C-alpha cells in the first residue's frame, strides 16, 4: 500500500471527525429539538383538556335513522316460545317497505325462500313479489304466519305456495323443490334463510342435541336445499344464503350459531366458484341485529329490550331494511357480475 493510501486509512476525514466540543454542541441541539417537541405535545394536551372542559361529556348517541321512514328504536321486553311466531310479538316487525317501488327486476322468475313465514324471509317474499316473482314460502310449523306471508305475496300480484317441513330432512327438501317446480313450472332463485338460534354461555354446557339442531338446520339444511334445487336451476339462476355478523365477528354466547354462520359464508364462496361455469350465481347477505322472532324466541325479556342498542346505529334493523339487498343480489338486471360475495348489512362496519 502506498504512503498516501496508508495515511488516508489511518486519518479520519474532515467530514467524519468531531471534536469533543462539537459533539457536545450537536447533542445539545438534539436535546433542544426533543424538548421543543415534548413541550409542543404538552401544550396540545393542555388545549385538548380545556376544550373537553368547555364541551362537557359527549351525549349518548341517539338511534340513527337514515331511511325514508323512522324505524322503532326501543324493543319490547318480551320472550316468546320457539320456533317463534311473528304474530306473538308485541312490536310487529316491519316488512312491507311501503316506499319501495317495484320495477320488474324479477319479472317471470320463480323463487323458493326458506324461513319465509316471518322476519327477513317474509320481507324478502314481499319484495320479490313486488318485483314480479312467484314465491314459494317454506316454513317449519308457523301456519298462520305463513298464510299471512302468502296473502301479502298474492296482493302484490304474483303466485304463492306455502310448504311446511323441516330443512334438516333431505327428503323434505327434495319433495318441496319438486312441488314448487310442478306448481310454478320451474325454479330460478333459492333463498336459504331458515335458522335455529339458542344461546349457551359456556361451551361445556352445549348439549349434543342443541349442537346438532343448530348444525343440521343452519348449514346442513342450506346445503341440502341447494343440492335439491340445482337440477332445476338454469343459466341465470341464483342462490342467496343468509349469513350473519356473528359469522364475521363471532358471539361468545352463540358459539354454535356463529360457527354455522361462518360456515355459510364459506359455503357461499365455495359453491359460487363451483357453479360459475353453469351461469348460476351464489351470494350471501350477512345481517346485523334484525327485529324478527329469532331473538325474542332465544333471549330473556330484559335482554330483548336492549336488543340492537349496542350496534353502530344503536337500534336493530327492521326486516324491510334488509330485503332490498336480496332483491339486488337475486336480479340478473342488477347483479349479473356479482358472485361469491358476503354482503354485510349491519348498520355500520362493526355491526
């Protein structure tokens, strides 16, 4: 190595060399910058406290109304027997959507809706009919509720068909679909909506019978109904499943129910991929709290009175606020390029 290179290697350059005095000055400058930042943050904190004192405590948010008519915010303290008849509720769920005007989005189509005697299913049946579809109302044993749903469908100017039975039974699913095809001449839309919900606060208290009731109704029933209807669905057909916010966020007292709703979301995506080459779309609506017989037939009366109060909108939805989402997904006019989605209708991002 040359002398010049040795000298350069041993001697620090002018740009990297600092005397003790220079290093102390740099540190004092850095300390000064940090202190000024800390002081600025404390001043902002002090200002925020003064503003809080002037403003006082924020008021409790009022229930949000964002539609064309004001919806009920306070639920009755009421508990009813399962399976839950809508006619027994002190506060009648709203399902007619009087401001919704049909425009033929489902004209000439034929739909099967499970759990259509009440709640979301009834609201969907009414709007499907208003859009021109014939509607088969599948239900368990709530005969009076189902009769009312059929009358509302027919008042909209289309045909109705009521079929009572249990979607847990594959033979019922097959017979029901065949009856619809025979009566209506075919089927174009399936809405899987039937559900069983019963709280259980500790997993070790979940009885086998309870677990099987939930699994067989909420997910096996959906699969069996889809399997039964597929031989009759043609290109342009649609399947819509009812999921839940509990399938997204979970619910500590509804472990089995949440599990089935998560499974419904996965079932939707898997089946959507499988059926796409056949031109059949599969989608899902994931509601937040909705005022239907499902929760009053599960919760204690005091809990029912608070139902939906902790949602983003500080109230539960009414069924008529959910039903347009089903119309949107069912119609080949509005959703021909929408497949495999889970559409949250929860009043906000947190349900």
